[in-house]
């Protein structure tokens, strides 16, 4: 399969202030992500992986270095263009789901389909994560795993080119986590969405095409995975 | 509906208590504004209509007896369009079933039965028939007070002769929209009536054929009234004119203008107070919502919602609240205005007092509230707009705390951990804390503002009518009475004490200011009609010089030691130079006082009197009334108790209605501030509080942390609120001040106590609601996930 580069990051660094301390989250990271691939960014807490994902997703800007999405230089884009980039191309899944508690599952998805260019039907998106029946439930009426699947449905409903998942199973137990990962893997497989999942859980790496390990704000190594396993076969 | 709007509606549903509190505060401010502006518009419109259609005169004057031949000369004064001369006499009425005498002002109507100025609106019956004798048209309030209808008859003592008058009509006049007897401060519809009679009738009865004693005129175009007044006075001077005046000194017009001015004042003050409180509350609530929804905002932005869309979402929340409040307030304002307008009907009589909606005011109040709401929340909304999504994804860093000054001053560990949390929380956000205190203080001050008027009016009544004036009756004579008449009066059975006075019309000049004012000559050490200073101490009448009351001193800008030029407008009309020797405190009217003997000397006259103050044995009051009625020289009898009663029935009722509204609104502010503050503290700290509960703190200890803050705020707010209330009341007093009466700045302890109490009750009530929520803290849930 001929693959083209979706993301190209060149020597990016990020320093931010948190409360009263400076945090060096990234210290010179260069990488590429390719079309259709399923990448796991592996690293311990504080390794800078969330920062990297936020920068790829256009939520944040590096302090130095440059990032390209296809032929757009994200690091040269202003706020408006970054917003449009996110609106049109990126689907996010967060560790704590970040659903709008006052909206039902379906409405949470519709919140996104309303502003997307060529979205899928909200129920179709929920069906992809097997939650069509729970469409009219509020987040508080759903289990953690179900909430995360709603979040996935919400992220993919706009048919994004890339799906960025930040510790999607971090708040879930093993069984539920597996169901969620299965949903993500299926999206990647069926829709061909370039998918990046960040986790500190090495077990999840087995389902990726490629595993990029980060520690202390740097890439420690990159490994191609030739024996991809299905999410159901993961154990941790 | 867009999903973001649906979120908005559900979020509002979640915070309905808080939203409702803010809506109420906005509604209260808007209602007061709309009420004032619509009442203003209604009153102003009705006034203008009545004045225009019934040709209310521009200039008024009177004389003792001026020949009709003077009228063509007056008509030739440049700028004069219409002149109408007439006869005006105050006479005593003998009304069956009424002990005390009533005064009627008789006004002549031209022979053809048509007034050219100050036309009558006949509300019942008919106008006078030309040349028919013994007919009267009487004023509506007087007719209503006595139940008179056309066809009834009554007796008046005209020029010493009792004469039967038959009522043919009931009328309203632009000259007597509110009917106040000169020298009184409140309308007394029972004891003072205006009667219109055929000119020929009155001329005959008063022996005034071919002459007039009152004149009014209308301008041809807008003209400086002073020039006309000057020429008019010059023409009428030989005929005993006491000086012409324009509408600004016409009693009914003065009362109406004062009322309008007060409505305007209220329209400025109410929105200023209420909307600033509302803006603060909105800021508090919206800031909280935005920090609570930090991660939702981040998610929205991550999915490509623009900063503008997110900002607009929160702005819409603000707008829904402010527009709902404005809408409700507008409706409430209409209702209040309709009520007030109805209340006005009792005092102010127009052919139609139509409830008018001031459209411009409605539009402006929508603009004002919207602006206030947006300004109040702009910083919070801007934070939502500028919140970088990546940062919002990370949990909020713990807020920075420092040991407070208080803790550093006190010995270590002398404060319990709960108390330390309370103090650090307050001092960590000094602006928010001081605004909370200020908000509560506003509630206290609005309470004071609403209540003090009654204190002040009570004080004023007590000062004026109990401490200063101790007579029961004030009798005035048509013509200055001789010593013999006075002696006779003092010997009437039932009269316990008597004092005489001499009053004379003058025009006073000081520097470039001048003023038409009566000088009252008093006995040197009066016991009945006393003058007091600000400390309520009796002031004896100085042998030389003149005493001004505080309002007159202010109008002339004169101080003790200044020399006034006094142009006497009666008798030989001397022009005198008199020194101001003292200023006395009086809450009603514009008056000047002198030693009576000195006044006689200056006027080069004998010991005559214009009137007398009588103290009467209550059991013999009726005999005294009968005697007074039978005396042709007696022009009017003012009964002090009746004045007090009618004052209480009119002004007090008016104030009471306002007061009820204001007290309710103050409670709304107090509850709004406390409840919102408590709810927000609870939501900000539910995690901390739940953590405290988990690690073993009791419910009451946890409550201390939350409610302690509110209690401290309330305690700080009360004295501050008293101060603000005092300042606002002072401002209001200056706005309410008129020439007819001034409201002293008197705030009783009860009012201060009541204001504090209402706010404390509101605090307690809100605390109770929040306290119940503490009992329901989700101890496990709250620790498990981030909110």
C-alpha cells in the first residue's frame, strides 16, 4: 500500500507554565505519521505525549520547531486557521470523555455534525460504536465505557482525516477499555482514518502499526509492529 | 434548535435558582424605572393636555381692587395674548354635619359663562347659566369628599351675609389640578373647595362692580415672563398688587412639577443601584459557570467551534437572563405604574389621567440592562473566548494561597483549620470578596432608602406641627384686624391662649436674586407659633432684623449679617433695607419672620393683625368654630389636627406604597447576593468539602468553612450598607426637596436595625438552603472524577 505522510513534525519543543513552575514538556521531537496508519504513542505520565498530541491536533503550538499537516504548516497558522483545521480534519477523544453533560448522547454527536462539512448521520456514528440504543441518554446515565464510546462517535461523526485519542482507556477498567479500543480500531480499519492513540499502557501497543515511545520529552525509539493483534486479545 | 442553544437552556435549568435571583434583581430595577418613566409620561401627558386644551394661564397676579379700565392697557403689553380678570375670595362655608368651618375659594366666571383662560372641565352637571344668580360649580374633590351632587345646595358666608348657593355642576380646572389651600402643605379636600360663580353675583355680593382683584394672562409667544411681570406690577401697583408670578410659583403647578421631578429622580437612581448589583451577580455566576465548564469549552474548541461561537454561547446565557429580567420588570413596571397612576387620581385631577407607555424609556431600559449585563460579564466571557484549549485540557493548577496578614499577626495555631480556610479564601480573592460585601451592603442600603422616608416624614411632622407650632387653630382675617377684634377673639369662651401675627406680602432682593415672600410678624417670645433651630431649640424673635427659614436663605443665598432689600407690596409700599439676623429651620414653605412691633413701625401702621394662633379647649372647639364662622372678618380657619390627618392620609399613603415595593426589592437583592454567593462557594469547593468529610471532619465543621465566609461578609456588609444607605438617602432627600416641603435626613435606629435584620434573615435563609446541600455531598463520586 502506497502511503503518504499526514503529519511531519520537525524538532519541536514545548515549555509551558503551570501554576508557579515551568514545565519542559517536549525537548526536540521529530516524527512522521502516515495515512491510514494506527500509531500508539507510548510513554509514562509526564513524558510529553499529551502535549505532542495537542500540538498535532492544532490545540496548542510548540515553543519552537514546525509541524506540517499534509502541505499546511500548522505552526504558521493563526488561530482562525487552526480552528478551521480542527473543525474540518481532526477528531479528538479525551481521557475524561469531555462530553457536554447537559446534552444527550445523540445531541453530543449532533453538536459536531451541525458544524461539519460532510458529516455522517449522528445515529450512524453511534451505531459504529454500538450505542444507537442509548442515543437519548444523558452522560450521567451512561457508564464510563459508554461515555467514551459516545465521545468516539462524536469524534468520528465528521469523518475526520485523523483521529487523536488521549488515554482513551485511562479512566476505564480492562473489559470496558477493550470495547473502546475495539471501536477505535474498527474506525481506523473501516474508515481508514489515521489514528494516534496515546497511552502509558504498553499492552495497547500490540494493536498498533507503529509504536513511538516517548520519555522525558523526547522520542526514545520507534518500532514497527508486524504482528498486530486485535483489541479483544489484549491483556493487562 | 442548535445543540449549543439546547445546552444553554439545560444549563440555565440547572442554575434556575441563581438565574431567578438575578432575574428578580434586574426586574426590580427595570420595574422601578419603567414605573417612574410611565407615571411620568402619564402625568406629563395629562398635564400638557389639560393645560393646552383648557388654556392654563402663564402669569397670575392679584390686587385689592383694580378698575376694569386697566385691562386694555394690560392687553397692550407686548407678548400678551389673552387677559382675563376676575374676582377671587376665600369665604367660610357652613356645611351641615361638619363641626369645623370649611373654606371655599370663590372665583368669578365672566358674564357669558365662558372663561377665556383656566377653562373649566365640567365632569358632572352643567356650566353656569349666564345671569342666573345663586348658582355655583364646585371642584370635584370637594364634591366627592362631601358627597355633593348637582342639585344640592349649601350656605356660604359672603361679605358677612349667609347666602344660599345651589350646585349646578362639578368641575376640574387646570389651576387646581391639585387643590391645596395656600399656607397648607397638603391637599385637604374636605375643608377647602373651589367654587365658580357668575361674575355679576360676586360683584354684587362683594361690592366690586367694574373692578377686579385677580388677573391671569397668557403669552402670545414664548416670552421672558420677567418683562411682562415687571410691566404688570407697574400697572397694578397703585391698586394694591402683591406682585405677579409665573407658573413656577403657582401652587398646583408647583406640586405637579415637584411630583414629576421626583419621578425623574427615581428613574435615575433605581436602575443605577439594581443594575450594578445585577451586573455583579451575573459576573459572579457566569465566571463560575465558565470555570466549571472549562473542559467543555476545551472540547468545543477542539472540535472546531470558533472562539466567537463559544463566546456568543456564554453571552447568550447572559442575554437570556437579562432580557427575561427586563421583560418581567417591564410588565411589573406597567402594573406598578397603573397602580400609582390610580393613586394619583386621588390627588391630581385631570379630565383624563391616561396611563401612557413611554416607548422610548422601554427601548432605553432594554439597551441599558443589556449593556450592564454585557459589561458585567465581559471579562468572564472573554476568558472563555481566549481560553487556550490545550491548557483547558489540563486540570486547573491548584490556586495559590498565602498565609494571610491576620494569621501572621495572631499566634500560630490560634485559628482552627476551618477558620483559616475561610480567611484564606476571602483574602485570596480580595476583589470578589469586596464585591460580595458591597453587593450585600447595597441590599442593606436599599432597605434604608425604602424605609427612611417614613422616619423622615414622621420627624418632620413632629418637628413642625408638635414642637414648633403648638396652636390648634390658625385664623386669618380678610383685612388687618384692629386691637379690639384681637382682644375679643382672645376672650372667646374656649380659647385658652392666643397670639397674633401680622403678615405682609413683599418682594425680597439680595444681590441679583429676588423672591416673592410674605414676612410674618410675630410676638417677641411666641409660645404657640414657635421657631426652632436645627437642634430643635426655640429661637426668640430678635428685636431688629429679619429671620429667614433655611429654604429662603438658600434661595436668596443670604446669610446672617446680609442686608436685604425688601419691597413691601401692601399699604404704603415702602422699600426697606433689613438685616438678616438668624436662620430658622423649617421643613415647609418659604418664609421670613420679624418682630411684629418692628414690622408695624416699618409699615408705619397701628397694632393690626392679619391673623391669630389659638390654643383651644378641645371640649369647646365647636363653640369656637361657631363664633368664628359668625364673624365677617374671618377669612379662613386652619385646623392643625386636620392638616396632620390629611398629611398622613395623603403623603404617608403615597410613601407607604413606594416603601412596600422598595422593601421587597431590597430583600430580592439580599437573597440574590447571598444565595448566589453561597451556591458558588459550594460548587467551587464541593471537592474540598467532600474531601474534608472523607478525612473525618463533621458536617458542622464543613459548614463552618462555607457559611463562615458568608457570615463574615454579612457582618462586614451591615455597617458599610448603613453608610451607603445614609449617603443614598442624603442624595434622595436632595432630590425630593421642593419649595413646598423638605424631607429631613432622619434615619431611625429601627430602620437601621430592620435593614440589618432583613439582610441577616436573607443570609440565614440562603445559608440554610446551601447547608442542606452540604448534607447531600457525594463523598465518593466527587473524589473519583474531575468535575
